[in-house]
């Protein structure tokens, strides 16, 4: 995965980041999926978007869709094995449907079939992966939030807010739904960020600056914070009135502007461990690259470089077994990242050596009396080495990027 820069930053973050936040994470930071318009179109076709994925440092770029029409808005499943996304509606140049595919970009399957003149888009997985929320829209301002099973089963309308909703997503435990609404009486110039209770009551505005475009909210992994985009100028913090990335608490308190520049910064996505944010930044809405910053707003790196638009990043969460030590990367061996350990008498030095030995000895089923289990998550493998039972059980877990 080649994330040495990320490992160094995580060491720095661990000094300042609350211990509870570090301990709460039970997932590896996997790959970042995003929409890109970089593929040259076939003769007679307009340039359109495809979905790509990459390692967290921008390496290992892979194209996951090859549809000549538009593919966009990827959303990783909770278990990191599938991606839901929006496709251009077959036979239409204006509307959309929801589809899904594996983490490796195989098994493409259309999940919705909307009525003529209607569109289904902006899918997001339910907690636990039991289904999907999505936006159903039609002619004029009509739009609502729908829900369906993970394979498109039983699509049903779920919420009909007073203003057209976008980007719906559930809170933990499915107690509230978070979304953007278009609140301008005509056009799409004024948006706000809202929540509703599970029964559709309790409409609450979390962030809604009059006349501003407040949009694209994203829950943090523990659902205690929300990242979003806004072109609001609050207390002189955005005199250019361009799009910036913000965060706030889950109840809308303590809104904080993270980016402060003349660029167009949008579409934030949390890393599974909640320490980082991927987002798009560029000169305008039609040009941008994927960047990454800390959750406190410190810019780290530009991940993509393309003259057009790379947008809508989403971060893969790869489940991790319970551990009590984070040992960093096996720097002497390529593509062995985020080594973690558990068990009495097992040091980080030993864990890193075990991970390196497994990688350099042909990926055996056993290494130094540790049993190896390998699971495929698209272009990344999760390796778990275990030895012993009960209180003497030792465990080493890490990621390996596939070449």
C-alpha cells in the first residue's frame, strides 16, 4: 500500500488524538474509491465518469467500471467488500439508477429500475450492510428518500422531507437519517443540512446558513461528528464564498471550517479510523484532485493529478480483529502496512518481523508456528497470524497491497 508518509503522520496524531478515539477503531484504512473523468470517451461519445480506487497514498490506481456512460458516487459497504454507486439510466441522458459491484470491480449489477422520468441515485449503505438508502427524484422539485435490500430487494419510500433531499445516510443504530435539502424556492442555490427521526418526525437543521450551499454531509465512523462542504462566509472565514470543508458535532454544535483557501474544496470522506479526511480540491467545480488532510484540517498530500475532475471520494473500511498495539508499517518490506498486534510477550518488533517474514517467504499458511488467514478485499489483502489459545493467544494483523 506504500503509505509510509501516513504511518509517520499517524505517529504524530497518536500524541494529540484522544486515547478513546484510537481504541475505538476496529477497521483498517483501506482503499479510496472515487469518480474520475480521466478516461477518453469512445468516438461520438461525450467524456463521462468512471469509478476508480487507489491506496491511501495515491498509488495502485485501478479502474473499477468501464461503462461508456456515467458512473459516479461510490459508497463502500460496511464490510469493505462491495461498492454501491450511481449509473446513467440505460437509454436516458438525464436520469440515473443505483448499481453495485465487488471491491475488485467485478459483478456489476443494477439494483433499481425507476419509472420513466424518475431517477435513483446517491446510495449509502445501512449500518451492518443490511440494505441501502438512496434518493428517488422525478420531474420538478419532487424527491424523497427510499430504502431497499442489499441486492435491490423491496424498494420502498422511507422519508419525504418538506424540501428535496440529497445524500441520505443513517446514523448508528438507525435512530436518525442525515441529509442535505435544497431550500431555495427556485433553482439549486441554497442548501442546508438536516436530520429526521426514524419515524420521520423531528426535522432538525444542523447547519443552514441563508443563501449558502451547505451540502454533502458525512458521518464520522463513530457517528459523533459530521464533515460537510459549504460556501458560507461565517465571521469572515470565507470571503471568496468558495466551497470549503467543515466539521461539526452530530447535533450541529461547534461547526468548524477546516479549509481556508481560494480553491473549491468539497465532498469530504472520513478514514475508517476517523483521523483523516479525503476530499476534492481544485480551481472550480469542473477541475479538482483528491487530497487528504487530518481531521483537524492539516493538509497532508494531493493523491491524484488530473487536468479534469476527480471527485466523490469514499474510504474503504477493512474489518480488523481486536488488538492493543499499532506497530506501523514493515518498512523493510514493500506493501506491508498498518501492522497490529495482541498478546502477552509479543512486542511490536516481533510483530513487524513476523509480517515481513510472511511477505518475503511466499505467503505461507504458517510462519514461525503462526497460522495465517488471508482475506481478499479487492486490491488489498488482510492477513491475520494467530498462535496459541485462551490467554496465551497471540495475534498479528496487517494489510498487503496486491501488485
